[in-house]
C-alpha cells in the first residue's frame, strides 16, 4: 500500500509560521481586550479583538489559521483559568473562526477583500454572526457547566460575549483583509491631507464633547462624532480607508472609556455596555456597506472605461484610446522637442488561419500576437489594436534617424516565432510601416495615414518594415485618382471587353475565348488591367466590375450566336475576392437567366492561390458551379501552393500553365521540366491543359510534343475587340 506523499519542507515551514504568528497575534489581541474592556468573570470582553484575528486567519489561511486560533486562545485563557476550561474555550474559539472562514466558500461569489456589497453581507450578516454565536455558546457553556459562571449571569454573559466577538470581527478582520487593496486609496497630496484632517477632526470633536457635554457616554461619541467620520472615510477612501477609519474610531472610543471611566468593569451598567456595542456595530456595518457599495460602483465605472477604451479580445487599448494617446504624445513631443515614431503593424497570414481554422482559433492568434507585442516593448511605449489584424505602436524618443528600426526588427522576430494552439503549430508574420513626427506629419491622422502607406509598401516588397517617403504619397494619390476614375467609368460605361482566342493544338480550331476588361477613357486613351485591377481588388470595386464583365461577356456571346457565328465558350477571370463572395453563385444565376446564355458555354478561371486558400469553401463553390453546367479552369497553375490530394478531388476541367514557365521553356531547362510535369499531372487527373503566353512557333512545337491540349497567346492573336475576334471562329490555324 502506497503511503501518502508528505508535504515539502518549505510548505511545512510556511504552515508552521502561519500557525505561530496567528497564535501570537490572537493572544496579544485577547490580552489587550481584557485589559481595556473586561466586564464579566474577567474573561468576557465588551470588544473581543482576538475574534477579528481569528476570522481573518481562517478566511486567509484556512486550517492553518484555525489551528493558530486554537493555540493562541489556549495560551491566553490558561493564564486565568484551569487548563481544561481554557482548552474548551480554545475549541469554541477555533470552531467559531472555522465557521467564519469556511461558510463564505459555500456562498459564492465571495471576495475576501470585502469590496462588493454581497461579500460584505455574506461576511458581516451571515458568517460572522454564526461563527461568533458558536464561539459564545461554547464559551458560556464551558464556564457555566463547570461552575466558573453564576447562573444569573449566563444570559447577560452570552449577549456580551456574542456582541463582543462580533464587534471584534468587524473592527479587526476588515482592516487586515483589505490591507492588500491599498492601491484603491488616493495617493495625491490633497487626499492625504484630507485623511489627516479627518483623523484630527475626529480626535478634536471627541475632546470637545468630553469637555463640554456632561454627562457623556462612549456610545454618544460613536454616534455623534465617530460614525460621521467613518462614513466620510467610506465615501472618500474606499473599503480600505473605511476599515482604517473604523479601527481608529474604535481606538478613540476605547481610549475615552479607559481615560474617562477607568475602563468597562462589572460596575458598568448592562444598558451602557449594550449601547456602546450596538453603536460601534452600527458604525462598523455602516462604514463597510457604504464603502463596498462605492467600491463596487468604482469597479463598474472602471469596467465601463475598460470596455470603452480597450479591445475586449486582447485587452489592449482600442482605436479610440490610441487616437487620444497619440494626440497627447504629439503635444508632449512638441513641448519637449522629441520625436514620435508610429509603427503600423499588419499580420501577413492571419486571414488564411482565420478562414481555414475558424474565428475561435483566429481570436487565440490575436491574443498571442498582443501578448508578444506587449512583452517586447518598454513600459512607457504604447501598443494598441486598431481592429482586425492591425496593431499600432507609439514610441517617444530624442531626435534620431530611423530610431524605430531596432524595435521594428525585434517585433518582427518575436511575431515570426511559431506557437502551438490546440495541438497544432502556427506561424505568422507581419509587415510594419513607420512614420515619424515631425518629419512625416504634425497630426495624428496624417501620421497614421503615412504609416499605413508605408506598411503596404513593406507588404508588397516583403521587406518586413518600411519608413514613409514622399514617393508613397505620390503613388497613393495616383491610386486614389484611379479609384475615382474607375467608379466613374463603371457609371459612364467606359469599359469594354477584348477577347483572346484559345486554339486546340490537335485541330487548330478556336475552342475558347478569354474575356479581358479594358478601360477606355473619354480622352481616347486606354488604362490597362495591370493598372486598375489591383486598385479595384483593394478598394472592393472588383465586385461590381466582375459582375459587369460576366454580364457583358454573356450578352456578347448571345449577339454572336444570334448572328449565326457559332461562338466558342467564353472564359471569365474571377479574382480571389470574387471567388470568396457568397453572392457569386446568385449573381451568375441571375445573369445567365436574364441574358439567356447557356451555362455550358461559360467558363470561369480561378487562380491557383485563390482556389487553395480555403479548400473546404473551394470544394463547395466548385460543386455549386459544376451543378449548373459551368466549366472551371485553374489559372496561373504552378505559381501557387497546390495540395495534390485536394487538387485531385476538385471538380475542375483544365489547368492553365502560367506564362512565366512558357516564356523561357526553350532556354530554361527548369521551366521546360515544370511545363512538362504540369501537362503529365493534368492528364493523369483527366484534365485538359492550356498554355498561356505562347508567342513563337518553336514554343508551340515544344508544347505540342509534350502533349499540351490548347494554347493562347500572341502566336495566335492579341486580345481583340468583338468584331475582329469573331472572324477567327471559323478559321483553322496551321501551327507547324
């Protein structure tokens, strides 16, 4: 049979220290109570301060505190009572402290720092009265049963004992339990001066009443002088300040009792004893409940402030807080002639993780990123989450050239380290744009805009981080002009389609057309797709542009068909943003229905990277397209990161070899091998192969010998307007 593991030596020492200190504190507090306010049989005190020590020790340290109470009570009572009686009293005291310590645990939620009204109620109105009742009953029973207490004094002793212990708990336990919340106390000079004036005022008013109010009873001092002072402290200085005020008030009234009346003795009438106890209990409860209510309200305000100024997911400051802080930082930098570096951070692969693994994993990734950013920065640096996967860092420093470079490198290194979530490892990178006050801007909005532009530059160059430059402003202005012009072009019908034919290598016939958008400006010029498509993709204009292309291509195909030209299928390029749009299927359905286009003659070309970004969604989308009779080609094949297992299961019709491999297929053995491998792979999967960008007959011969099915490129024709490309429908090309 295995023996239970023994506690470590350090744990034994800790427990022994708790037991010893609790016993010592309990004995000293009990001795002080007997000296100040002894009342019945020399062992019952009007204020039993030791009970407060016991309650605190039991709440804070559990059984170790209860054992300390047992030893401390026995050590104290054995000085004036027989050991057997002293031990019984010690058992009662330990049982009472155990009730106070353990009962709140069965009444959750409970805060031992008493900073919530519900916690004060559970402690002061339930646990403390019951615990003190257990201790008082055990003590009175022991004294009465063994003849140490006259029968006539039992009920009076029980009442004094219970109220005395309860009062001791109210006076001492909150003070010790709330000592850990000194952070709630105001620290400015005005608040300290106010606290000093409050204490001096309580002492002064007490002295005045003693001098001019005759006859004066301690209970009156409590109600007319000390209670208002305690309530003031509760209103102004939170639960910790109220606990200190309650304890100081008790010292004042007990001091008055000793100085003016020689203490509370058997000659003091029960009425006066009861009045003093009730007045002090009222003072303590009033202070605790008022302070807890105000502290709870303060917590609520802090939570509201936190919600208003911080991101609930990461705990970092939000965009609103960031804007305020940046404004203050710029004002300070202007006064002190400092620089402010603003780092705009955008995560590189977050969207892929968020889409493929779900938002729950994405949220965990954002928390990891926030923690790493916070860990790498100094205490006086500022980091915020602006939204999505965008973060910002504010650095203030003396004037220096590119002072933020070291911090940017450190952040990039920290973010690049892989991490594990739910038994799977992830790696994420970032791009950082940096703008500097006053070099790049004098206000918060300008600096943020410049840092954003620099971040996009870093993302395009894959350089990690970039500083803002005037050239970026020029590029941004050009993009803005393109965006504005493209919006107008869509409204003014300035767009047109050109068509590039695809030819079957076996028959030489045109078997397909690729529709390509052209922007014809009012001045007669042409804006090429490589200029406006990236802007459309970034700004979201690709969605209306894509719908226009599909509709225009379908309408043109119907015109050719109605003219008896027997047009081949027409292919439309889908951008990654279009392919991820939930409305794509509905838009295509509506256009096919409205134009009368046959779905079997419409082909959709999707880039390899877009198809593989979210395989699960891609399968669903391709299935929906296939069910409608549409044909799908994987465009730019060889430039993405295809998973062959997923590619095999995809319902697609053809692969298009990217132009970059075709261009040097005759001079670069690697490109030749890649092109040949793609052809073999496609045929193994029962897919057709189309080669893009074919410009010479020598390239045609290589591709034909390799088994390529179709080609398109300048060797056949450049993209042509509808009236010219239709002339090629019936033509047979000789490609030998």
